[in-house]
């Protein structure tokens, strides 16, 4: 006899073992993972993922930018699937849980349904999105962005890594160019489980974050042009040094963010040309990452940075340009999906709180084309994008259990023909 939905329990130990097993694919000496998008390590973990899903009778399809969709049939095959998903790529010095937890917890949910022979009303899907991190090919969330129509395939194919290798070449090299047109795979709703990547849940003693939305994010490239000249023979007053101008802009970016409550801004990279000890830098390139939950606030901070750059260039006799290369507006998540997450966490007795995501996630783009919600669990010290990133056995299991119950609650509402908010 099929168990009732509320009696289905994920196997937390099996999930943990999967997390540790896949961490060896691209594992680093310091206990993290280096598994860059479309690398050989990415191919290996993709092969593992595909094989594990097929063991459960899932159909696995791959689209033309490498997004992977594993589907378990439901009673009503005319309905678009309820999806779970995240990503398996990592930062160059990434941890074991960022993105990976969401995919492997979804796999554990599929295993639980399979073992119980539980038949859902709608099909259930598990997705591995390509290039969420953006650490090899910018911008981030590229695969989900193509799926949602934010980017097209040609744009994705044209992205270059730091060594000049194109996305198109890399995906062909690992044989993960699928034949499904990007965006053609239907998704009825999506739930993404993720570590918080911040300190709030841990500090407040909460197990589950009900993520109500994702703050807006903008990325910029800055180019500053000066004049190369000899470091020993050029008087200070006659220099057009690009590096002090870049340094002044870094401080200006920090000041603009601090002046706006809720904002965060980061200059993550600086490159100086020609990079010689005894040559005054003639050019500098910077990246700026700007985030805030309100689009109007982002506009104001951007304007302040532009004004600061103009003033710095005038003062120091250099040229400068600020170019926005990526804009992900603030995203509110779907009330019906959030109702299922709240119901799931509440019925399981977990302490929870509502929270806005400070980091970008594939769910932010999928929310443009399907009802979407996210579930957070704590990570130690709020540390992420670091080899020392850590989440507890218990919290990972709790997040997976909430994920399963939220998906089944949403499926129940579909079957009953109503998706009103839970009281």
C-alpha cells in the first residue's frame, strides 16, 4: 500500500553520503570542490547525476545549453512537472553544499517517492542548471537565464572564460550539448533548496528559511585609462596613473553602498596593465557587484558611482567608463509555492522565518516563467564560496524533508483543483 504523503521520510544518511561522494569529484586538498562549468569534473558529476536518476526510472533530457531535466511520471501527464533543482557547478574554491544540496536533496526526494511507489498527480522533475556560479563563464545563472528567455543560445555560446575558451567549445568538448531547444521544457512550478550563504538563520536558531524573494543584482565592468611611463623619471605631478584612480573608485563604491541601508557592493577583481614593477599603470579594469532588494535604490547607487567615477577621472587626469553587464531585478516568489513551504515546515515542527535571499539563484530567473519558491537551511558562520563552507547533517536532512513535503503539498493542491494560501 502506498504511504500517505505525510508519512514519507527522506533518508538523511543517504543524502549525506551523496554529498560526500560527489564532493570527491573535483575535491580540493582543503576539503572543498573545484568543479567549474563544463569542465571535465563537471562532465563526471553530470554523468553520475544522469545515471542515478535513470536508476529510478526517470527520463533524463538535456537541452542545448546543457541544462539537465530528469522527469518522474505522474497520474496526469498533461500537466507540466513540478520541479526541484539547483546546480552542480562550483566556484574555483567552492564548498560541498552551495547548489549541490538542492540537486542532491531533490534526488533524495525522487528516491523516497520511488521506494514508496508513490504516485504524484503531476510529474515531478529534477533539474541541474548550467553555469549558475558564473565563475568560469559570465554572467551567472546562464543556463536558467537561457531557459527563461533572458539570454539566447548564441549569447551563451559566445561567453569566454579567462583563457579564451568559449562556452560553445566547452560544452561540445564534454558532450553535453543536448538536442532539446532551450526553453522548450515545461515547468509547472519550481522549488529550490539552498544553504542560506549568510548568517541570519544560524544566529537566530532557525532551521528553515522561507525565502520570499531575491534581491536585485547588477554587475559592472569598469575601465580606467591613464598613460604608461617610467616609474623613476616621471614626476608625481605629471603622472596619469590608472591605479590610484581605481583605488579611489573602490572606496567610492564602498561609500555609496554604506550610504544606502540594505545595500551591499563589492569590487571583486582588479587587473592592472602592463603589470610591471617599474612602469606606471596605464590601464586598470575593475568589476563591481551591486545588490539591494529595491530597484530604485539600485538606480540611486549606480548614479552615485557614475558621479564618483567622473570626479575621480577629472581630478587624476584619466579616463573612465562604467558599463553594466548584468541586471537581475528584485524577484518576489509565488505566494502559492510559499504557502506550501510554510505548510511543510510548520507541519514538521521546524523553527522558521521569512527571509530575502542576498545571493542570486536559478530560481530568480525561473520565477519569470513559472511559480517558484526557495527554502534555506543554515550554513556555519554564514560562510559560502569558500572551501570551509559547512552545513550540518541535521539541517541538510531537514531541508530535504521540507522540500519533499512542500512539493507534495503543492501537488495535492493541484489535484484538488485549488491553490489558495494556507491559513
